[in-house]
C-alpha cells in the first residue's frame, strides 16, 4: 500500500510521455517521449519487484533498458536518414504516401 | 517506506513531473533533452532508494550517459534551431492530444489508487548483493532471453550502420586526380603550387599586406581574395613609405639610403609594370628576400 506513490508517479510520467508523442512535431522530441514512457514502465517494474520481494522485476527492467537502447540506435538512425533526404526533423514533413 | 525515503520521494517526484512537463512545453529540443536527463537521473536515485542499486547505476550509465548523449548528438547533427512548426496539420490535434493525455492520467491514477496492493515485502536481505542476485536470475531463468537480447543489439548496431550509410555517387578524388586537374588548368592561368602567403616585412606581418617577390614587386594575389574584394587590403606603397620612414629614423647614415635609392632607376623596367606608385620607396627595406612568402600553405585564398 505504501508504495503506491511510486506507481502513481510512474503513471503520471507515462502519461506525459504519451502526450508528448501525441502533441510534439519534432521527431527527436517525440522519441524522447517514448523513452520517458519506457522509463516510467521501469519505475513500475522496480516498485513491484520491491513490493513482492522478487528480483525478477528488476531483471525485466534491465531487459527493457537494453531493448530501449537498441530502439534508440535504430530510431535515431532513421531520423538522421530522413533528415538527410527531407532536410527536416518534423514528423509532418514525412508525407510521401499522402496524395 | 522510511521517513527519509518519504522526504526523498516528495522532493524528487514534483521536480521530475515538472521536468517531464518541460518535454511537453519547451520550444527548443535541447532544453527538452536536458529536462529528460534530469528525469532520468532522478529515476536512478529512486531506483537506488528502492533496493535496486544495480539498476540505478545502469540507468545513469546507459540512459543519461549513452542514450541521452546520443540524442544530443543527433540534435546537433540535425540542427539545434530546428524548432517545431506551430501549424496544425490535423485540425484540433492539440486539444485532442491534451485531452487524451489528461484522460490517460485520470485512468491510470484512478485505477492505481483504487487497487489495494499487498503490504510491501521488500527484497530478501540475504548475504547476496543486488548485482549478484540479478546475475543469478539473469543467467539461470533468463539465459535464452539474454542471448536473444544480444542478437538484438548486434542487429541494431548493423541496422544503424546500414541506415546511416551513404553511397558515394562520384568517384573519389585522390592526390593524383587533383594534381592532374591543376596541370590541366595551367593553360588558362591556373597555378601549380599554392598561393604565396601575405607579406612578412620587418615592420609589418599582417594579412592585409602583400608579399614581395624576388624583384621587390608586390604580389597582389598573396592577399586574401576576401580582403581584396572588400577593399581592406593595404596598398603596398603606403607600407613601403612608412617602412622608409622607419629606416630613416633608425639609420642616421642617409648616404647609404640615397645610394640605394638610385638603384630602382636602373632596374625599374620590370618594377613599373605592376601598378607600383612609389618606385623610389621600393628598395629601402634591405635585401628583397625579406619579402619572400613565409612558406605556410594557405589553400583557400
């Protein structure tokens, strides 16, 4: 019960990250929003691990970190590639499939 | 939760939320990145407070040390001043997005508050340290996952290489090609060697003073093209005259100067070709090898 604050904080951070993904146009900031969501999930994992006295939650959080690192590498490479061809880092400018 | 942890949480949590809001509201992407770095360091502190010191350290090393610095690196690559456009491409997207975000907060917090969690057990306090505990779980129950994650990392590295690879569209211009181009440009007045450096005199050693060649004539192209176009190059005659003044001041023996001043009349045929207003002021500055270029290569003139 007393660890609920951490879960609430994690939920708030997750929501802010989700809102960032919805609201911002700069692809890099959108990507930071995704990172914030992953971090919020990690906080929840660590808190639940402590709550249940089981270190497996921390192992899962560790895996989340590794996957996030791989995701950042690929995502930023994609952003750089798009920037090279379109001269813009805005998600609105990637509209080749439109029309 | 001890009192100390309570205090830590209630100090860090509002700051974290404010910094995370910075991600939503800052104009510049670099500010957003710094705000996220703050959130991640605070998260590391919370991990350490929550009996996960290994994850706290990994959070600092991997997230703030590697991931966020990679973000900043890409920001610099893309251009720091690439600010958001404020034009709404989808009508009402901002309000819908804000509504969805607030709704998500309401749902998550509402659900979490209503749940009754079991009393916190805390990790078993045996003699193993936290990294050892994690390693035992990681390399017993999750060995296969660990291998797959390793493959994932290798794939990601290769993917980054492939995605950012740029194919060379024109053939490589090496030393030989450049030399051949220079030789080919000789008939229309190209140069084989680099341009001479600007003037180095006993009195002047400046970018806006032309060098003198072996005959004592100024070489106009030794001054930077930019200075010449702007009209900021000093005329060589003014330099030579002031030089002559210095010589006269420091050398009371005027006879030597007057003797030397006769020289340009004999050798003045090639000196007059070069828009050189003061022929009698020319040879006053000692031997002409004063004015040879200082040997530094300056390609971009």
